[in-house]
């Protein structure tokens, strides 16, 4: 891997950073804060010098904001202070002036009811922090699931030069002689504990070894996916996504990114120059090739909306059908992010599917995708398969439509059971997440392996916040029979670390209201993955009668951010952004 990194990085380090600069060629945005003879020009300089800076920092140095989502309430991003220090080294070295600032951070494990409720809030924090301050360019430090899309969305709206440095995956988990993937293996082992196959002591041991360092989850969950998507979009330096968080090369790429952003300012290379429609399509293709999280669909729709790119849900399916899934990382495969890094990382993946990409798309280092990946070499063909020997001939995520999901739904087919991808069975309906939890372990739950579990009230407005409740736990009565998967359908999302035959993001959600609200226990439901259909076998007049008769729940909030969220959030097929944040 090290050779690959050197090759890719040498590409990056070539003459761009040595370009002679015409300091008069581009007026720096920050100068309007410092330069002039008004009282406020003077006082801004004086107040900044209260931090001990010399007057030199006001002399034609681009001010580089380091937008840091570090927080001890977000273990995945808990190392980002040291990453920020490395970025600063690079900025100083390239003749810039780094100023670090905090934003809210969204810790996936801790925030209730769900971190997704706050993604848009963080994006607004990022956008307005950039816009309000004397910043010429920005380095975005992120990691945990929602922090990466939120920062990219905010930077897209602010649209000054920006580069992303993701925090990298944590070390692989370990229990006795087993390697564990945080998230995926934790869920599997917890199911064993639920059925009495693991003791309290063993669970405690696993708890201590599952997440062994800072960094994001080490399977191809949402954080790893969004890091890969950021790289595919061209918003990071090549090779960034998979470097483990504790690896020294994480700091190296941070320093190089700090160095590079200074030149991006002089070149005026903005997010809207990099994240074009072609770049978005590249990111979708890479998401399919890596067996990435279904959450990337929602986030990419939102990012496109910020850029004024009219992206439709069916474009994911169009790209999915032609893109092989080649990355053998959990939950779709066997390995972990550390293995992907050692095999060559995202540059190798992109090189493998290069004929399917817009190879001339420009990236943050000023070079094209083709230039960035042409020197990449694969060091482990079992981790990154060749395109003609894929894990699956199609991408991971499939888009479904039908009378149960008129505006779409998604299923991650590579993490599903093949025998369930075509399935028709009777529904067992949970009216809410709470009700599901109350009965899921009941020994009398009337379900069989053919039952289709349907859960309502888990969408953007219904939950609220579109939580990751979609992987409905397997009923204990079936686990006891040795059955570990069944068809499950909801308007929720699912953690990228999860697995199973799970249909998600049903739109419109039941609270909108969509037809999901009309499903009753005993109705026949059909999942036809090959045909891209999700069907409720109930006559349309009966669906409409039930919809008209359904009780309407009171809103979850009557004030504050929650109220604003309910007023303005759009549905899953539009990315769940606020209507007023999309680019007009
Ligand atoms: Fe942060 Fe998984 S909890 S990435």
C-alpha cells in the first residue's frame, strides 16, 4: 500500500504547489476584514493579534478555516484535534494562515432520537460559520456518519474553496482470536447474547474489544461509505478514505491537504467546480462498487440539491445495474476497512471501474480522476476484486417502486439473503417502533419465516428525524428456530453496518401520509428485487379507504429546531434536506 500512496501523493505534490503566484491575481475574501483604514479593520486586526499572532499573518496569506467536528461526545471524531494540527503544518508551509473553529458534532451512538435529525442543522452551522468569517478556504474535518455529508452540504452552499479530510476508520475490533467489525459483528454477537448463547462475561469482553481506537466504524458502514464517496466526488486527496485513524499516514494526508487548500484558494477551485453532475455520478458508481451504505443515497440526493443538480432516485438504480460490487468488506463481504487500505484503497476501486466513471472529472488536487488512479495497484485481489470477477455483478443498492412506495424505496441486495430477494408473504404490522420493541421478543408473536414484517412511523416526520430503525430485530421466536433473516419493510433508514433483507426509505413515509400507513396484518406484500417492485396486494379503493380512516398523530414538536425540521424537511427521495436549503 505504501507504494500506492507514494505514487498517488507524488502526483499530488508535483508542480502545483510550486506555482509562482501572482498575489494580485485574486483578491482574498479575508482582506475585506483586515485591509482598510476604518475602525473595524483596525480592531479586527487587534483582536486577532490578541491570540499572539504577528502582523505578518495579514500579509497576502489566505486564511484557511479548519472546520473541526472534534468532540468527546463523538468517539469517532475524538482524534481530530491532532489531525487539525497536521493540517495547520501544511497550511503554514504553503504560505497560508490556519484558524481552527468548532462546529457541532454528531455522534452516531449517542444522539437521541437520531443524529439524522441534526444533519441539516450541522450543515447550516458549517455554511454560516464559513460565510460569516474571514475565511478564504476551508478544510473540513469529519468522520462519523452524519458529519461528512453535513460538512459537504454546508461547504457546497457556502461555495468557497474546500477540501475534506476524513478521520479514517478505527482499528479492527478483536475478541479472543477473532477480528470484529464494529457495528456488523456487534449486532450478530448481541443476537447470540439475546438467545443465551453468550454469557454476560463474554459480552463484557466483546464490549472492550469491539471499538479499539478513535476513528469511525471499521466496516463499510455509512461513515466508511461517505468517506469513500467524498473521495470519489473529488473532495479529498486520493487515498484519503481508507487510511486508519491511528495510522501516521492519516496525519500525512492531513498535512498535504492543508498544503493543498492554499493553492486551491489561489486557483479559486470551489466545491461547485469539483462536485459536478459527473462527479456525483462517479460517487454513486463508487458507492455501488464498494457495497456502500443505503444512507449514501439520501446524502448524495441532499448534496446534489445544494448544488442545484437535479438528481433522481432512479439514477441510482441505473448506475447500480451497470456497476459490479467489487469490494469484499463487511457487511456485504468478509473483510474490514483496514484490509481495504492495505489492498490499495479507493484509488484501486476507481481504477477497476474506470470505464464506468467520468474519468476526466477534476478533483481537489487539480488533477482528474484518471490521473489520480492510473498508478494505483491492488495488493490483495480477495479484498478488491477485479471488475470481471465481482462479488456481485450489480451494485449493492437497488431502488424499488410500486403501490407501496410510489416515490421509491431501497434495499441493499448485497447484504440481503439471496433466497428472500423474490418473496411474497403475509404482513405482520407494527404501528410504531415502540410497539415493535414491546412485542418482538414475545414467544407468542404469530410470525413464520415467510412473514413480512412492516413497521410504520419511522420516516423523517414520523419518528421524527428518519432514524436507523429499519433493521427490525429478528423475532426471538424465529431466532430460536435458527432463522436469522426475513423480509422487513419500513420508512426508516438502516445503519450501513447492518445486514438482512431489509427494505428502507419507503416514500412517501407513512406519516406523510403514504400508502405504508394503509398496510394491515395479514395483507399480502411482494418484494420483487429483480423487477424493482414493491407491491401491496390490496385493491386501490381499499388502500384509499384505509388512508382516509387512519388516525392523525399530533406533531412531535411545537417549537424550536424540531418544529422547524417538521415544517421543512423533505422526503427520502429528495435527500431529507430542508426545502429552503436547496439551491434555487
Ligand atoms: Fe461513528 Fe459508526 S458510530 S461511524
